[in-house]
C-alpha cells in the first residue's frame, strides 16, 4: 500500500502540469470548458452528448436551524473523513459512538436516539441493518459519494447518501490515498464514463487497512452503477459490496460480506413530477471463528437477506416539494410494509417541513411516527422556529440465526415525543446564531444492538430537557472565522448515549489567495468536549444495565491545500494525547495523524 501511495504522489504533478492553465472548478461545466485549454485534450467531435439519469426533486433546504446539514461534492473534497462518523461529529446534538480507532463498530445517536432512530438511504434505497438492530456506520463507504445530507430530527437521524454520476462529456477519475499512525492506510478511486453501451457508468473501490496492532482490521468496498436513460426516463442498476475482516486479536472478531443489488426505473410524469419503481436484494454473510467465542469451538455463522421493493414520487411546485413512498420487505425482523408522506412548503415568510410514516410489523403492532418543523421570519434578520415529534419507531432484533444458538427474529418498538423551539439571528454575512430549548420523553433507552452493547438491556428513561446554541462570526472576510456550538442536558436520568454536555469550538482559515483561484488553503484548529454519559455494558453484568463514562476534551487540527486539481490534507487529532474513553473500556489513544492526497482527472 505504501508503494501505491508513493506512485500516486509522484503522478500528481503530472496531472497538475497537464491542466496548469485551468481555473478552479466550481461547477461541472467549468471542468468541461477548461479542456479547451488542455494541450492533450481528446477530440471532442467524437464525444457523445451527456445524458444523465433523471433526478428526483430535492426537498427545500431547512438549514442548520431546521436540523439539516449538507456536504456537497466540493465540501467532501475539502474534508478527509475516514468514516461517516467524522462528519456526524460536526453536528450539534449528534453523538458519534466509536468502539475503536479504525474499522471497528460505530454508531450515532441524535438526542439519545438509538435502535430504530437511525436511517441510511442510498439513492432512495434504505440500507436496512441485517447484522444488528442498528446499521454499523463503519460499513458505509464514502469514496463514491457526491453528497451527504443529514436530517437531524427529534425522533430520527436520517442520512441521505447520493452516489456519483457523470457530470461532463469526458470520462472522470478521482483518486484519494492516505496513510496514518495508528490509523493505517486508505485508498479510494472513482471512475465515471458518460456513455457505455446505452448510458452512463460509474465504478468505485475503497480499501482501508488498519494500522493499530491491537485492533487489526480491514474493509474493502466496491460500487458500480449503470444507467440507460433518454433524459426524462431511465432504468438504473446499482451494486454495493462491503467486505470486513477483523483479525483474532481484535476486540470483536468477524468476517462479513454485505451486498446490495438495486434496480430502479424512474420517469418524469409532468413538469416537476417524477416517480420511481425499485427493487433490491440485500444480503449479509458473517462468520465468527470458534476460537473467539467461549461457548464452543465451532465457527458461528449467520446468513441473512432481505428483499426491498417499493414506489416513491416527488412533485416540485413553485411553493412546495411534496413526496411519498411505499416500501415492502420480506425479512421477518423488518417491517412488512412502510408508507411515508413528506412535504416542504414555503409561503412568504413561513416555512413548514413535515413527515408522517406508518409501518406494519409481522410480530408487533403497527408503528406511527410524525414530525413537523416550522419557521417564520425574517424580521431584521431574526426568525423563530419550532419542531415537534411523537410516535413509535421500530428496529429489528435478529438473534443469532446460527445453528449453534438459534433465536427467532423479533421487532423492538420504542416510543418518543418531544418539542424544540428557539430563535435564529442572521446579521448579514458576518455573524449568525441560534438558541433553542428542547424537551424529550421516551419509554426506554435501548442499546444499538452492535457488538459493543449487545449484552445491554433496555433502561427506563425519564424526561430530558436541554438547551442548544450555535454561533458563527467572521473575523476577517474571506479569510478567518470562528464557529461554536453547545448542547446541555438536565433531567436525563437513565438515558444512554446522551452526554450531559457537548461543545465544539473551531477557528477556521479559508482563503483563495490567487486571482485565478488555483490555490486554496483551509486550516482549522478546534477543541471538542463530550461530557459524561451512560452506555450499555459490552458484557453481561448482574444487576446493572448501564455504566457511566467520564467526560473528555480533545484538541485537533486540520489542513487542506488545493493546487488546481491536486489536494493535500493533514489530520492531527487529539494533539495533547488525552486518550478519550469512547465506550466502557474502549480507550482511543492520541495523538493520531493521517495525511494524504486526492485529485480529479478529466480524460
């Protein structure tokens, strides 16, 4: 892997030299137009016009005050996330839970929401957890993504992942390679072709090799997407595969292969009105070597699969975006049918965002979930907002599904209701901020069902009340800014994965010092505190359900430099060597360093 990284580093100046006359690529069109200045550009007279797969209308942006955070392609290129948790860490009210430094189980809780309150959607297809009650975030590949949109609701954390598609009439390649201590090595590659046989093709690979001898593990991801389309309608095939291996000396040994095969047909029915029919098969095959278990010396294996099929539609109007979906699943532990309606409405100074979902479970009562967010303003830069939620969410309990200890699948149902209200202030381009009061009630606090808390049992939870605040101040325009947020909770007895206080403060330098825009510098120095919180025991403990984890404060730095299309990045985490305890007995030691390069090629 080191040899590959060195070769890529040597190759980077060649790619830069070939495009030395180009300007910063803020849009896909600029990238295609700049080929005219490239002395080795291909003969465009033989290039087919770009025809993209039709896109579903996107909901109106609710902004941070409305609980929405978006990383587009350019923002993802500026950052250097190893896993999805690196992005979720930056969102107020979201607690990323890591069981180790690299390729170990990961989860995320929004306002203490665990099993059933995390949903990951890839191009409209829900990634259902087939190995636990919650999806392992360490298994989500990032290399082929062009957008990550996170909806942080009081009752649900939904993550929309949009994969790449050709954006120009020339083939496109993106490469990322990095190495770290003790993180290991990382390689990502994406190749997009605007026309193969009858439509665009996208391919991607991602390889992560753990470098920590106490947690040896590696993850390999593959992705492919091919489309036939005539602009207003089309058919698309998508395939995702993730292979995870955690060696015998890892805390949780496993060999796992997950695959998702998806076919979708999408068409435009009228101006702004689109519909889609899709079907997909998700499978997982996992084996735990017998030497890693105490009960027996035989391998414990589990093979599971789920068929997901459905229809969805979206209608974009001048004043609203309306959507709906209906899904069917055949797996016993997942809802048999699930229907959802959502709407985003903008009427003058009033904005409304709402959704309602109902799911039918085979061995439990049907669940109903509703969420509504409203914002009104702005008057002299000020606006008021409020959010309410109530209802049930379900999560699967798969059991072992093994020949050694069979356990039938079942559903885990949890109820939650609450509200959030506050005000936001925008003072031109120089300053912004918001503050909100939050109140939540839920019947029980439940484990994620991942390896680090499968032994935990549900714990009664009382009403949790808290406050969150966010602020951003531009110190020097187009150069220096400071951003800070804090969440503080009281009366949250019995709530797991809900820190008593969390805050983050970051000083950011971002500049394009050259008129051409060919040089970009992003530097960030930040401090983060996660207060004390409760977590479920990783191993059975008689008479105890949860245990306390102490608070920690860490300082980290980040540097990103772009020269034309070549980017170099450096992550320096836990500068002071705090050695944070993320979960009971799981110490993530610092400092940690990770650096590498990434670049785009149009060829």
